[in-house]
C-alpha cells in the first residue's frame, strides 16, 4: 500500500499547477471531523491538492448525495449508507477504513460504571441521550445496545427506546458553540445525564469537560462501528488519490492517533 501511495502522490506532484487547481469534495461523518481535517492538511502538504470537507450525520449526508449533491468521496460512520449509494450505481465499491465503538458519557457526580450502567440507563430519573436512528449511525448503534440489553433483561429494550432523548443527528438538532463537543455540551447544559456516543467522541468531550465521566460498555452489550469509504461516480480525478491516502499507513496512523481502530485487517 505504501508504494502505491508513493507512486500516486509522485504523479500528482509532477502535474502542472493549473491541473492541480482542482480540489476533492469530501462528505464525512461528524465523528471524523478532527481526524480528517488533519488528514486533509497532511494530504495537501504532500500533494498541493486541497480537500473541501462537509461534516454531518452520515444518513443526512447520504440523502444529500443521493439527491444530487456534488461529492467526490463519502466517508461514513457505518457501511450501510455508502453501500446504498454503491448499490444505486452512484459510487464505486465500499471499503472499511476505520473502526469505532460505543461508550457512555455521564455527568459529573453520578454514580455509574460498567457494572451498573444498565441500571443507571433504566432509572426513570436518568435522562438518557442518544443520536437519532436512521439519520446518524450513532443512534442506530445506541438502539443496538438497547436490543442487547433486552436480550439480557426481556422487556427493557422497549423502555430504553421510549426514554431515549434523540438529541443529535437531525436537521433541527440543537447546535453547540463552535469547537465544543456536542455530547459534552448537552450534558453540561443538563439535557442528558448519560449519553451513548462513539468512544472517540466521549474522549474528546472529556478533554473539554474534565469532570464528565467516560464509561466502557459491558462486554455483553458492547457495540462496534465499522466506517465505510466510497468514491463517487464522476468524481474528481484526485478522489482516488485521497482515498488511497486515507487507507495508507500514514492515513491510518492519523486515524489511530484520534482513537479509531484501523480499518484494514
């Protein structure tokens, strides 16, 4: 892979300035904002090519692309949304490029750990935050957690689904101040006591709000997340080069530095 990347980047560097004025339009999951912003900067430094990125819930981005939005590359927080575009012949094959998993973020002072997390989520007094299913994969993963809870304690999955406050992932969701973690912000504002979110996101929230707690999900309800990458049909000639860069050892190291697992086996 490294030799392929080196060859592709060398070819780009040798192109004329006028040809290299083109940019790559990236649509990417919000959980990738920090990692892919750094990735784009490293790619630009190596090639002189710019990446313009739009971040948001993968389901909403997929709909925009399906409705005709101009995207060269789609990096989603699941495999299903990019696969749907591929199945519709709007993009090429889908490749897993990163892994994540779900953790819980909790407000300061609440007595919660992996051993009592289920009880805490089921507590009627606990405000349980999630993203919106069918719009943001983090919400779909959270509801998968609820199904796993139901397998252990029959009947409780429906309780969790009913009480879940779907605070993130819709076009009308409240937006935090620029640069603030949406999950940490919701907890700090008192909208949620416990929030199910990506482990990468909960770690970032804890950096911004040091008193908030990050809890690992117990193994019997743990949920992992595979991230899918696809190049759109009719994309910029450099979209494949950036995709290859993401899959390269350098790109994977950047993702790992932000807490993601490597996408390639």
